C-alpha cells in the first residue's frame, strides 16, 4: 500500500514539473492584452453607470425644489434660487441663454436636466 502511494505521489510531482513554460515576452504580452481588455470593460461599465445615473436622477427645472437643484454638481444655493426665480423654462439650455449658468457648468449637468411644460 505504501509503495502505491509513493508511486502516485512521484507521478503527480512529475506531472507538475512537466508544465510548458512560457517565455517572459509571451507572459508580458498576455498580461498587456488582459490589461487592455479590462480597461475597455471598465470604460464601458463607467459609461453605463453614467447613463443610468442620468436617466434615473434627472431634474425638472420647472418643478424641482431649490434643495433638489442643489444636489446637482456645481449648483450653489444662490444658483438654485436663481433657477427657481426665472421659471418657466422651455428647454434646459435656457440656463445658459439667460446667463444663469456658464456653458461649462451647464455641460457638466446637462444630461441630468429636463424642462417639462
């Protein structure tokens, strides 16, 4: 019985030592390909999260409270007050046309804004 166990152990050790070796260059290339694939996947996930966030958390300029408007990135209490006082809006881009928000500030939150009539 002992000899069968010894033979089995020796056989397993021999199999472990016979694994094919990859060259360091092949390993680096494989790692670079895997990293590039993960980067593409991460970008796709981030884009999906942004789209989902924008879709689920849009703010109606004509009915949102001052507090809801302040949850938008970069919108200060004063800006939110000005947005409320200049209602109604036919289109969210009127925030730029009426000089309530700068174009750059508007661009950061445009995907989260709507103006229902």
